[in-house]
C-alpha cells in the first residue's frame, strides 16, 4: 500500500480541526485522542508533530487571531486612533466568532503570536507623533481593554433583552437603574468609547497634544 499523496497531519489541518472541535463541543471536550479520531489518525501520530495539547492550543489561538482583519494603515497619520479602534473591533469580532475557544487567548494572548502587528502599531503611532516612551504603555493598555471586553462577552453571552447590569431593573439598585436609563450606548459603542477614552487619557496625562 503506497503512501498517501498528501500528509494526513499538517499544522494547519490540526489547528483547524482542533478549533472545529472546540467550537462545536467546548474546550473541555478537546483532547488529543478526540482530535486524532476526528482526523482519522492515531494519537502517537499527533505527538510526532506536537509536543503536547498546549502546543496545539497555541496554534488555535494563532488561527483565531489571523481571522482579525488587518485594516490598511491610515493615510493621514492623525487618524491613528480610528485605526487602533478598527484593529481592536476586528479582534473582538474574531474572538466572538469562536466563543468556546476564547479562554485559549488567556493562555496565548495576541502579543505571543502577532508581534509583527504590534511592530506595525509602533510605527503607525510613532509616525503620528505619539512619543515613543508612551507607546508600550498604550499597546499594553489596548490589549488589556480589548481582550478583557471580548473575553467577558464571549464567556458570558448576554441575551439581547438582558440589561447591561442585571439586577438594576428589579428596583434594588436605584442609582444604577437611573444611570442605565440615561445610557444611550450599546455594547460595541461602550467598548469603543472606553478604548478611545483610554488613548485620550494617556495623552492628556502626559500632556501630549494629539
């Protein structure tokens, strides 16, 4: 019996199959024997290519991050905030497309896999006149805010009719209920305002005129 023309185990094939299992059945259901059965290979065959389960989960994280659309650089350097926000919203979309796999990104956050994008971010911000000593603080804050918001939403999906703060509508939290009545922003808008406020706050704190 001849060898198959195409290898049964490839990195991309393993990663995508693993992501399919997690999407369909949840992260707890993902095991190497389960993955091997889905791919029609033996578990030792997987160990021939991967050291352990975590190496495959790292690949899953990479695949999710690769789905985040990379917007073109701003033509006007002054539009860097909008560019940062679009990048962050695209990451949020990619994470929410794979809610069951969201915890994987706690283990392998974006900075582990998309260093080139971060390098591009430094260039965009520096070109726009953002002081270089502030850029790492900004990049770290962006990742913290964007991943925190995306993971919170992914791991606890909010029904469309549920208030932003459950319990306020029951009359037990009158001040919070009053604030909610006057809130006009949905979840995406709240996230966008939080991120933009963070950027403006860093610049204002350090008296940068951008």
